[in-house]
């Protein structure tokens, strides 16, 4: 107990020495990370994020989003931060930020927003996280927790057997923003948007729309709700905050900006870009690169810009990762054989492509794994099918981890090659009409019809005025 008390004293001293004044709350808060470090972290993470998602470029949409964000910067508390606004090429309905002024918004969330005021509130919310230094505070708490854990581990033998469990449980607490952080970001988002002249009540409507997306079990999951845990009665809170800030701003008019916003997103890609890969059942097709393969039934496929991941429903440590490498299949195989204990090396011909199969035994955290790699020569590059399975489970998963590589072949089916994507199209009815009647004119049916109702935050019986712009989805 004395040893643990000693740890507490050290950590408490560091905590008191590391408290700084938060520019938003003007209260002392823990901050072990200097502003220059925050900027450097954000800059490095920015490179990783762009590498993973790519920037979505469409006409002057990027400059439009940037200009809306810059309007808000006049009202932030920390004037030393330089902001960067980036649209990510992701269908996910999400927005997030990193330290140093980096704000990200996906093309997925842009399709669900319905006016410029909502865009301003989402950007303002993320700028609120940055201004309040929420990421730095969370990281500081995590660093302090891990330091205390390390000191306690060194000082107490009894504590050591519990340390791994305490470490896992403790660090899980720092993975996302707290409810108070979200309240504060909502508050700041409403503040910035209102002072900039926007009608922040529109954000409450957007929260309702996201809840509809979640309830519909739509293919596009609203990650904004998962990465930003929704506090109870969030819509009502936003409405109260807006009323308070409008009383302070005392403007005669607050901008909604529906027409200008819809004009800018007219024609953007909606959902996944199938030309860069899509699945039907347990078959994967990549029209742009013209290849296809199958994977085990019941397994989950995750497609990113850098790799394809395939995971079983259960099975710790088991996965398949598919990516492209430079050089030749033989140089790639040599690099693979340089690590671990080599079990097998064999040349193959897979559906007309030269290939090399390699297997090795690797030890990771005291556990043995069978790592297998297929290197396939394809269009001057190397397709790598890498799998990892605990050695004790390998006999059960041997064929399943072979399947993607062994079924790899050139995609020739015109139907799979000429796949069509969905795009936002803004239309204006010539006469007053019900929304359902408008969609009848465009022969839109089924699930697509339901999605269109949601992205407009309207109902089938919503009355559309003559010339009122609404979003529909078209294939091309």
C-alpha cells in the first residue's frame, strides 16, 4: 500500500505540474502535449489519413467547404490554429478532426446534409474538438495512466499479475471522446455557426436524419454517431443552445442556404465506388484493375485504398490481407523468407499467372502463428495474399486461407466490368407534388426509394413546392 501511495504522489505531482488553461473553458486542465507537438501529430496523421482515404475532388466543392469553414474561424477561441478542411473519398457518413487544425468531412456525409447551415454546424463541431484540445487531453490522460501503471508494476509484485487487465480496461476508456466532450463540441459548433450567421437549428434536423439512417440498417452506416457518441436528447439540446446564441448574436436573419448547398453537391458520387471494387455474395470484383476472386462464405471483407482485409466471424488472430507490392514475385518471396522459420516454398501457376507460395512459422507475443503468402505476378506488379492463423488452428483454416489466392483470375465478364455507380442528382418539380409522386415520374422503386426519402429527410407524403430542389439518386 505504501508503494502504491508513492505512485499516487508522483502521478499527482505530474498532474498538477501539467495543468494548463483551456482556451474554451478558461479552466485548468491536464495537457502533457505542447501546441507544437499537437501540430506535428496532426501533420503526420494527415498524411496517413489521405493515404488511406484519398481526397475527393469534384468541381469546386472542396473550395466551397473550405470557405464555409473559414467563415467560422473568425469566432474560434484559439486564434493561433491554422485550419485545413479536407473532403475524404469515403462513403461513410462521418466527420472528424485531428490536432493542429485538421478537419475532415466525407463525401458520404455531404450526401446526407441538406443545407449550408448543417455543413457549418458539422465543421463547427469538429473545430470545437480542436479548440477545446479534446484529443490532447485524452492522450494526456492515457499517457499519465500508463505512466502510473508502469511505476506501480515496477514497485509492487502483487500488482503485476493484475497489470495487464488494468491496462486494457484503463486504455479502453481513452478511445473515444467523453459525453462532456461531445456536449462541449455541440455547444461550440452552435456558437461558431450562429455567430457566423447560420441557422443552427438545422443541426437538430440532421441528428434526426442520422437516426433514421441507423434505424433503416442502411448499407451506408452513420459513423458520425459511433465516433461521436450521441448524448440523450441531443436535438433538444442543440435547439436550446441555438436560442441562447441567437439572443447573443442578435442578427435579424440566419442563413440556411439550401439552394447553394444542393447546387454544389449535385452530381457527387453516392455510396461505394464499385469501379474500385465490390462484392456480391462471397465474390469480389475489381473492374478498374480487372481481377476477381472468391473468399470463404460467412467471412467479412473490408476494402480500403491500401489493402483488402478478410476476417472470419470468430477466430482471434486469423485474417487474410491482400495488397500490391513492387518488384518481382521472387524478390517479394525472398523478403518474406528472411523472417520467421520457413516451412514451405513452392512455384505455382494460378489461372495463368506465375506465382510463389511461401509458409513460415512466426512467434508473436509468445504465441506461434502460421503465416502464409501467395505472390502472384499481375500487370507488372505483385499481388500479395498474406494470411495469419494460430498454429493450433491452422489445420481448420488451411483451405479457407488458400481460397482467395487460388481463385484469383482476370475479370472478363462484361456485366461485372460495366458496373454502374449511384450519383446525387438535384431535381426541381415543375408543379407542386407529393414526394412519392415525384419519384414515380423517375421510375424509382424499392430500397433506392427509401434511401432517397432519408437523404432528403422527408416522407413519401411530403409536399414539394414548384421549383423546390430535392435530391434523387441515379445510376450511371
